[in-house]
C-alpha cells in the first residue's frame, strides 16, 4: 500500500522507541513519516466531538501538551532520519477512531504501549484493541526493549532458534534502531482466515531486512480416550503434529509465491501458543501475526493465543489485517 508511516503519538514511556522504529521503517521503505496526536479536546473547551454536520475545529492546535508531544516526537524523528519528510498534526476525536481513519491512507501504523496493565494499554497503547481489528493497514506495537535472553538464544518447543538475544529494537542512545545481530522475522502461523496477508508481509520484511523467516505454529493433541492403548495414543499425537507441519508448509509456500527467495525455517512445537510465540520472538527482529475480522474481539492467528499475553513478547509486533 502506498502512503506514509504513521505514528500515533502520546505520552507512553515507549514512545521514543516507537518513533525511532517508525523512522527506520520510513528510511527502509522510502516513505514519509506522519505523526498524529488525537485527543477529545476543542478550542472552546468542550470534550466531545462536533455534532454531525458541524464544522470541525481547526485541530488541537493550542493544546500545550499536544504541541509538546508532537514537537518532541518530530525532533526525534528528524534526528533519527534526516532525509525523511516528517509532518505532524493534532486532531480532535477519539484516538481509536482517529488512527483508524489514518490507516485508510497509511502504509503502516505505529504505536507504543503505556504499561503492563490491562489489555487496552497492553495491546495498542492508549487506544483500544479495535484499532488492530478495524485498521486498513498493518499496525505495529513497539515497546521499550526488554532485558535480553540468555547467551544461547531462544528455543521454541525445545528447538534452538538461530539468532541472537537482540530484540531488533533501539538501544539507549541510538538514533535509528536496528538489530544487534541478524535475528529472524517470525511469522505466527494460525488459521487461514487473514493468514495470507500476514505471510506476505512477513516474507517481504525478511527480504527487506536481509534476514531469515521463521514460521512457527503451536499444536496440542487432546488427551486420548482412556480406552486407547499406548500405540494408538502415539498415532493420535503424530497426527496433530503432522497437521501443524502441513499448515506451516502451506503458509510458507503461499507467502513466498512469486517473490524472491529468503532463508526459511519452519518450527512446530507442542505447547501453549502463548509460550511458543514468546519463545520464538526472543532474538527476533519482528513478530508478525494476522488479525482476522471478527466482531467484538481481536483474534490473533497463532492458535488461540489472546492479545493480553503479548506483553511478554520482547520484539516489535505487527498485526496484519486481511487484504482489502
């Protein structure tokens, strides 16, 4: 999709890292950077949006906090990416609605979490999970770096994953973030609904970053009936593992179709989808998951993992909607 990289700017502690990461993406993709701050604020002091058909007030200009946030973010972005065009705007309205509107013309929407609290702040900063579900473009969640993993790197389901413990995010004092070592782009492989777009995005990100693609799927076999003998139980487990492997192979093939080759590694692991995702993301530059359109919830594709668990993921996470 054509359009800028858009950052939803607020006072989240991880916002400097989100701005740096977005600036690096703008450099990588040759796109302009747009900074947006949305709040329920008007010149006349009212805290509700204008009535339908009423003229929109001229932005949130005059709000000192909005001006400061945008000025600081703009200064940081220009230092990080001197050659990238940077624009900034304060808009009036609910942050979620404002960012969803921005997504209609954006190539990528970037935001930062506020803390490790409830789902609303964990998933998409100060806006609700509805942004990920309603967005027309990929939505990146970028947080401040977590402590690195051990020296041997992560393991998924007992299998070591190539790459270092670096998360692919900015480190303190750096202008443009980048991985300390070439960790992979991780694709969480789940159901087919919305999965093709996520697979293509992950494949393109791996190609652009010059790294490998790690396609991961969790699986679990239900407990066998008590009448099963050991041999039957083993066959039952192998059937679920084989089904997971087939799904990963299919996802990789569809993601790579008609595109330049990138190194690919496939991992299927028995266990909780949450832990498999977190383990795979240690050492990764990026975690990519699909977001099928489902009313009333954000359904992430890696098995049945819930968005609230993503606060454990140490690298940036991109939620990719189905292709329009």
